[in-house]
C-alpha cells in the first residue's frame, strides 16, 4: 500500500491485506522515528507534545 499510488496493473487487495500491509509500514515508520529520536536524545513525549501544539496552532478555531 502506498499513498498516491494508482496502478491499473495491480489489484487493490482485500481490506485485511491492506490493513496488514499498513500495520507493517506504520511499524517501519515508528521504528525509524524512535531510532532517530534516541540518536538526538529526544523523548517521544516531547515529539508528541510539539506535534499537538503545531496542530493546535494550525487549526485553532479562534
């Protein structure tokens, strides 16, 4: 599964196949993110809080 990938020569796959592939891909992203964060001594909590603040300022309802 790839975002923006639309090839007529490939089948779409079942929901469960797509979900399984997505879980695997998200695991890769999360694993690599943890490695990079550890390399720079950045906690996942700090990353999450910064992301929440970014979203709050980008989508504030004021």
